[in-house]
C-alpha cells in the first residue's frame, strides 16, 4: 500500500494499516469497543501462505491491548467470488446481519 494512500486513510478516516511486501490489512477502531476490518489484500502468489490470517492475528492482538471486544468485517455479495467470505468464516467470524447486498460478520476478541 502506497505511503501517501496510507496517510490519506489515517488522516481523513482514522484507518490504520498493517502491511508488508506481500499484502496489507486496513482497519479502524471505534469507541474502544469495536474494530472494523475494511480491507485485506494479499498478492495472489502468497494467498496460500496464511498471510491474511497472520495480519488478522496482528489486528486482534492490538484489539486485546486496547480492550476492544468485537471485530467486524463486511463482504459485498455482489462480488461473484466466495473467497473473501470463506476466508473470514475460516478465521472464525460469524454472520451478524445482512444490509442490502452487504453481509456483516463479527468475531469476539
């Protein structure tokens, strides 16, 4: 993720990023109770390496330190790929609710 783009997300929307050469995770902590994972991206050639799970582990560790209780994510069902939803479910997220074409998922910290 480009440094300028990171600065934009942090300054205007208060999103934080964890990244390395193969991928990134973009997330935002709210009201010291919840966290929202906005995006996870891993280069295609590294997707079987569990890198997304490792970055999610980092977010959950930060949440524990900050006293955050729940982490949310969302998946647009208009996307024809089931990969993002399956990745969240394999990590232990559960369906929270559906809002139009967006599935909201949640996991306790």
